[in-house]
C-alpha cells in the first residue's frame, strides 16, 4: 500500500508538471484601446494557444504603473501608443533587449536604438482641413504658421491628448523650450479651439465647426470609411518639423517576465505580414514592415519629410511638454 501511495504521488507530481508546462499564458499592458487591439489578440490566442490577459489603460498611465511595480510587475509585455511611454520604461531599464531578428523587421528609425522596444505601426501628424472652406494652398508650410492672426479661432488642437503632448515633446527637442512655449502661447492667443482627442477634432472639421485641426492621419480615414462624403482631407507638411513627425506605436518585453518564449511569440506576431496588413486595412495606420502596403490614399511613408530624432528621447521632455501646455494657458 505504501508503494502504491508513493507511486500515486509521483504520478500526481508528473501530471502537475505537465499541466504547468502546458499552461502557456501572457499578461499584456496595453495603452492601445480594446476596440483596436483585441481582435489581434484574439487571433494570436487562436493561432498559438497562448492565453492572454490584457490590462487596458492610457499608455502614460501604464508606463507610470510599470515604474512603480518595477521588477515585481505582473506584466510580460507593454504595448503602447507612443514612443514617449515606451522610452520612459526603457530609460528605467525595465525592458529586455529584443532579438536582432525582431529588430530587423522594422526600419531602425521607428524603434529604440538600443533595441528595447520595437515600432509596430505608424501614425503621421497631419493637418486635417475642411475642403469646402480651405484651399490646401492656403495652409502654412509648418505648424508655426498657425500662430498668424489669420488663423485665429480656426485650428483645433487637443492639448491633453497623448499624441499632442508627444508632438510638443518633439518640438522641444527640435526647436528648444523657448520657441515651443512661444508657439503654444501663440495658439492660445489665437483662441485655438480645444478638444479632448483627435477624433473629436476630425468630427468638428467634418461638421463645419472648425476649419482645420492638428491630428494623426488615420482618424480622418476612419471617418471616410464610415461616410465617404465628409469634407475633411489630410494635409502633410512638406518640411521636416515636429508637425510632420511619424510616431510609432510599439511594444517591449519586460525584463522581469518569466514568460519570455510567449512574449517573443507575441512580438513576432505583431510584426508578421498578416498583423501588419491588419494595421493598414482595419485601423488605417502605416504598416512598418517593408513590403506591406499602406492605404493607397496615403503618401508612401518614406516620402514624408520627418525630422531626424531619436524617438526614445521624447520621454525626456514629456513632463516639460505638459508644463509648457499648462503655462501657455491651454489646459
């Protein structure tokens, strides 16, 4: 009987070990919305058998949470909508370097130079304008022209939005603090209408509430998909400034993760051709893997004149950007 009990215990332990090894799971902190990213995660689970638990929140909030949790974070992967949030985690040395094979899938300018995070889709900063009221030839060459009194009350902005703050962060790095504050104050003096987010700006332009607005390119394409008759159009600046920045959404693997195989599989999945086509066809973002075409209404990503900027550095000026927006009276 004793031998039987011992044998039973051994078999039970073996079964437990097998069950544990078969329990493939992953925890993702996602700064990208559930509506946007959950269809991809569902497909990942179906194709790999890996169960994914997702915590959805703002990218900046999740970056702050990861900093607070440190090496005890339950997250395996951080999926963020902007390079500033990714750079915050990378600067704290809480990411593990991605593989050379993963990094080679995406042009280096859309990823961390040290390999701690990888761009997965691109969003270009544009001017969205009402084509029934504005001739594109009237638009200024850069965002600086919108402080001219002729644009008073005509340019919508989203001063609390993460992509706008990332744009301001880039402007600080490119033009300096004083010039950036002067621009923000000029927009405030021009009584630029403010909105909570990019989609609200695009809606306001299409409804004739405001002539133009600063936004990410894909919001208008989503509106056009719902109603091809809307008057909004995208304008891309022809000069490389913060206003023509292409900002990637990206992904990094936490150094504290004990599920690196599953995390690697998730990163591989996000930069495979099928997922890149999803970003191009369903969310109207730029795919970042060469050879996967973007929406044919967009200019090729390589033709957009973007400034030469290490996108991870946006994290270093993000707090200052928020302070300057407040100092200018836009909050």
